[in-house]
C-alpha cells in the first residue's frame, strides 16, 4: 500500500502561513503552465513557466536573506553537484568565452536553467509542510496539464490535416519562425506540437509526464476519476504521441519501461503474480483495441512511415553531421580544453555558426564544459537514479521510467533549458525524502 493512502504526517505551522500559501499557489501555477514553453511566451526566452520560476527564485532569495532557516533536506549532495557544475560552466566561460556575447548568453542559460528549474523548485518543494497533500496535488496537476496538452495536440492534428484549419495561427508564439513552424512526414501530414516550439519538444514532455499519469490513474489509489474517463484520457495521450510523430518517443517509451523493469524485477513479478488474471484481460483487450485502431487508422503504417522518414531525412543527416563535427573538433583539443571544454557556445568561439551546435546534451556538455562538466552531469544523474531506486512505493518504478526516458532523450536533444526533466527528478528526490521520513 502506498504512503499516500494512509499517511497523516506533517501539520502545517502557522507563523508564515500566508507567505507559504502564496508560494504554494505560485508553485502550482508553475506546474500547471510547464507545457507553455513556446505557446503564449513573451519571447523565445521568457515563457509562462519561466515567469513563475523567477518569482519563486526571488522569494527563495528573500528567504535566504531574511529568514535564513533552510530545510536540511534541501541541501543534499545533488545541490552540491549542481553548484560544482555551474562553477565549471563559469570557469570555462572565463577561460574560453570572455568577451563573446553568444558565450555569455549560453552561460546565463546554464545558470538560469539549473538555478530556476532545479535549485529553486527543489527549495520550494522541500519547504512545503503538508507533503502528503502536496504530492497528491502535484500528481493531479501533472495529469491535468498532460491531458490538456494531449487534447490540444489531437485537435491540432485533426483540424490541420483534415480540415486545413491550423489552431497554431491563434496561439501567440515568440517568433515568426515558431509561429509558422510546420513539420511534415513525407509531405503527407503535419505533426502536432502542442504548446512547445516543435513536435519533439512536446513528445519529450509527454515521455516524462505520462508514466506519472499512469501511476496516478491505476496504481496510486488516490485518483477518483471514473474508469471510462481514465481510459479516454490514456487514449488521448497515446494518440498525441502518434500525432507528434516523434521517432524518439516510439523507441524511448518501450525501452524505458523495459529497462526500468529490470531494476524493479521483483516488484514487477510480484505484481504480475498476484494480478495475473487482470493483466491477461487488460493485455487481450488492449491488443484487440490496437488491432481495431490499426485497422481504422493504419497506426502501424503511421509509425513505420514516421520512423523510416526520420532515418531518411535531412534531420537525421544533420544530427549525424553535428556529432561528426564534435569528434573532428574535440580530437584537436589540448589537455585544458579536454578538461574544461571549449566554453559555452564553443562552436562559435571556434569560428563556426549555429549549424554546428551539437544537439545532444552529453556531446554538448563534453564539447562546451569538458570532461569535468560531463563527469558532474553523469554523477548527478547517477545520484538521482540511486535515490529513486530507494523509493519503496509503486511510484518509484514510474519515476524511474520517467527519468530513464529523459536521460535517453537527452542523447538526441540538449534542451536543458526546459523545466520538465528537472521537475521530475526533483519530485523524485522530494518523494524519496518524504517516504523516508514517514518510515522513520
């Protein structure tokens, strides 16, 4: 039985109740607006979740300056690793990029992303008192925001491809390029992108949040939604992946579930053993539904077409060229550059344009921050995975799936400046700390 079902831990104190309540409302507004990284954004940088994160950052600074008591649980080993990573970023900028506006902008992107979406969010999470209520609220909001994005993506795809009516014409975007973005698959149809800047971005967010929605619906025993509503919601979410036509998602989602099951093998076997009949019925019904849907909508053909188009596309060749560029340039680095990298926006510091920016968090970190930065990043990921594995509840498995999916996706994306992955990992640390305190 999950802790969410039977815990009455933590009673909220009263002296700073109004401030805490206000902070919580801002925090939950941040959670609810996480999909809007492009839609309704003011500029390419200033989006709705960023605005709420900045407000939370300022209240965190106020807390440090005037209240000064900080939860000891907040100052974990992960915050120390993040601090070292940001020091490495600054040092690499000073050595390589001082005087370059582009390098300064990239340095600010690193600092703001980790400070706002990791440190600030973790601080406010760990400052909240009624943690049981907070966990339930977060799961509920993640479900609402994920389902809302999925429904919009479904309507967006159908209205554009069947009726020629593009909903994005009425969604404010920060630039003309993002406003008129339309990615197609072999010129047959346009992919949906929700409120992200492009389809892969929306799919990345859905990869991270969907496992937690599944947990909330079927494994937490706290969701009061009707079973038919749950089924329809899962259908919409599944179709949003299909309509985004993200090849990465088609590969990452099953891979992350299978890989995570190896680490939670005993729990998975125990679950299957005691619920074998239910699993068989669900599998049979699910298979029949997929067969019917495939017959009606040619889903399998849709996926094969999307995957084959990706591997035979300019996008695939472009990613390969950028990784080839990484190997070609990095082999000429001296020992200092191998350790600290070529600096933020290293490709420009070496005299190249944006076409040589590396679209992979891991390759890009080695290139810009060196093997020191890469070591710290991997150390942070290992720490997070280890803490997540220590969660005894069912949610531990689903958090692990989300984190593995995010880590896999970062091989083909370097979008560390979006809040989704960092929120999931911070939530995993928060839940581990919450469950550990209850057990003690």
